[in-house]
C-alpha cells in the first residue's frame, strides 16, 4: 500500500523529467486562465513600477503547478529563485542565512508553508512586512536584539491546505491564488507539448485518452504519458493512439476515471467495511495502514472533485457513483 501510495507522489524519475517538462514562461503555462491573467497583470504592474511582486500564496492539490508557477514568476521578473519548505526550516535561525542572501525582487519559495512552526512563522512576519528581521545575539545579561534590513524580496508560499494557514500569515500575502483541477482540453495541450519535448508520437485521440485518465492533474498526465510511451515502444511501433493508450493504462491498473488501485481500495474499504460511511479519516487511515495526511493530500482531492467521495461533519462517505463504478452495493445506499 505504502509503495503504491508513494507512486502517486513525485519520485526521482518524476523529478528529473518534470524539470525538463516544466514550462519556463507564463505563455507556456497551460490552463488556469483566470489565475494566469491576474498574475500577468500583477507582474506587469510590478515591473512598470520597478517594484518587487507582492508576496503571493498559491494553494491547491499536488501536481497542479504551484512550484512551476513560482519558477515562472522568478523568470518573468528576471530575479533569483531560492526554494525551501515548511518542514525543512526547524529554527528561525535556519532562515537568517536564506533571507539575508536575497536580493531586490528575488523569489523565496516556501513549499508546504502551512507546516512552518509557530516560532518560525512569527519570525517571518517582520521580514514580510517591513523587510526586517530581529535576531538575538548572546545570552543572559549580554543578550542584544539586532535589527537587520533585508532587500525587498517576494515570498511565494505554496500549500495543499490553505485552511491550515494561520490568519496572521495569510493576511501578510498581498496576492493569493487557488489552482483548480485542469480541464480536459488543457490536459490534452499539456500532453501534446510534453510529447513534443520527449519525441513521442502522440495522436489527438491518444492524447484525449490519456487526458481523460489524468485526474485533472498535469503531473499525472506527464507520468501516464511516459508509461504509455514505454508500452507503445515495447508492444507496438512507438506511436501512441487511443487504443494503445487505453491498453497501456488498463495494464497499469488506471481505470476509465483515472483511478488507480489505491483510489479504488480507499473507496472499497469505505463501501465494504464502513457500509459506505461516514467514517472518520483517522479510522479510515488506520484500516488502510496509511497516514491520514497522505490520504487527505494525495488521494482525497480528486475523489472529492470527481464526486466519488463526500466530506461530511461525521466523516467520509462514498457516493452512489463510487459504488456503481466499483460494482459494489453498500447497505446504506440501497
Ligand atoms: N499549467 C501547466 N502547464 C504545463 N505543464 C504543467 C502545468 N502545471 C504543471 N505542469 C507540469 O506538472 C508538473 C508538476 O507541477 P508542479 O509545479 O511540481 O506541481 P505542484 O508544485 O503544484 O505539486 C510540472 O513539472 C510540469 O511539468
Ligand atoms: Mg510543488
């Protein structure tokens, strides 16, 4: 289970390939039209005033392009990009070196920003607001607070759980954008662009077939494209048609809705062992021998969006569509 679940997240192969497939400029960034338009305006305005871009919060499920956008922003602003993540910053001191090395308009990207500790978060407030940090040197009677002025940088925070962000931190972002799952047509465009970069012969129907099973997620689309490419090369002449894509994805256990064995197992457990739910996330995670966070961050978002799962105050419920899709009949739904 754990291995399969991890397979949904980014592995090393992914990371390397994603780097080569990552769009560098806003014009190459497909989809999210509203966000792209607002961001373009914000960037142009900042450039016109010769000012850094305001601090920006990006929220949304994994694999939708948060890290990609942060890179694009630094490229568009023509500034340096520095990345870290909430869990990586253990003490406020870890941030001093990073912050003092930032130049005017540079981008500091903090991934999983909802996982910053309270102390670190509070240390960030004056850095974000006044571009100033206070740090204490020496101990006891000789302790002194030193103020240090920073260059005006842009903090870009990314989070899969915008609800977990504290109000004071959220309030310090001038801009906040949410990324939604991608439309089919956008996924098709992303796949065609990736196929071009990877020299895969992908026809329109093949792209449609992969896009349909990509869970609205560019990272998944790119991963499925590679699996289909392997299959097409080994079992056929390398060309990816709808039939080849369909056979390849069936062989991978990716069904018509894009669900993989883990998704199906989650729904099956709710339907079979909890009579369709509601079941609390903790109990569900325990039954599946998984971390609740992984379920919430990796598995749930698409099941919710696809209408297969519902979140209620008493826990998670599988929907009638989920039962139908799996060919199961939960007692509570009958
Ligand atoms: N809008 C997009 N257009 C084209 N490719 C995209 C887009 N968004 C994401 N991708 C692809 O998906 C991969 C994963 O995106 P990433 O930015 O790492 O997601 P997140 O940080 O939200 O988890 C990227 O490497 C890129 O190849
Ligand atoms: Mg990311």
